[in-house]
C-alpha cells in the first residue's frame, strides 16, 4: 500500500537581533544575528518534540536573507544586490510526518 506521508521542509534560520545601520564597524554595517549554533539548538528542540522522520539535513547559504526586498528562506528568487551581498547560512530539514503522530511509523528506506 503506498504511503500518504508527504515530504515537507522546515528552516531554522538564526534570528536577526539588530538590523544593519550606518556605521564604521563591520558589525554596524552587517547587523547582528543569532549564532548558527542557536539554529542547530532550535532544530534539535524541534526534532525532540515533533513526530517526524528526518529524510535529510542541509546547510543552505543564501545572500541578503534579511534584506527588506526579500522574503526570507522561502523566497524563490534571491538577489545578490549591488555592492557586496551579505551571505547567511541556515539549516533546512526535509522530513516526513507520520499520520499517527508516531515517528517510528514514517516510511524508511
């Protein structure tokens, strides 16, 4: 019998703590963000509480993720913009959720 479990993804993006602003330091120009480790911790917390079967983990790197003209990690067309873009990395988890809520019932290869 074919499985009705759908493949889905969830992104764990370090949060922007402070937007870029005019200044002489690189931190002022780039802004301030949570660490990549905080995204890993958030992903691990989610995996402990959600009944999913993880298919694949990816580290994704995209330019200008927090720019006001972009729509975050799910934007299909990200621009490198003019000048030097700021590149961001985050975690994308591809998973299947079992209908019963029991991750042990999700299909396995």
